[in-house]
């Protein structure tokens, strides 16, 4: 399912998102898996944050895509999947 963030909650959400720890790295899954956050940028690029844990293994990505869904580059790796999941649950009722 897809949910859109209430515009009145954007600042609070961004503030809390900025507290999540990420690792600089060049590894990620090939496509979003599990909980996924899509940020639409003014320059038309899309930032995809996706992370889930399956059978004790974390699968995640923070990457930039074109509006057509073509991969541009990898940004980071998640270091705190539980905090990301709690953030999405708080703001999107997932």
C-alpha cells in the first residue's frame, strides 16, 4: 500500500529521519524491499530509502533514481533498521 505524509508533519518527520544512522558504503539491494520511503526532489530525482530484516539479514538501500526508475547512484547503507521502521510506523501507521 502507498501512503502520503501529511504536509503538516513534514518538518517533524525530516527532523526525526535525520537522527537515523547510516553508513557510507557502496552496497545495497538491487530494488526496494520491505519498508520503503520515496522522496521526490525538486530536480525530479527520486531518493529511495528501503530497509527490512529477513531471517536475521538486513536488506537495505539509500539510492537516487530518475523519475523513470533508472538507478543513478548509491548514497548509503542503513545502520539502524529498527529506528527506520519505528519512524515509518509513527508517521504512516504501517
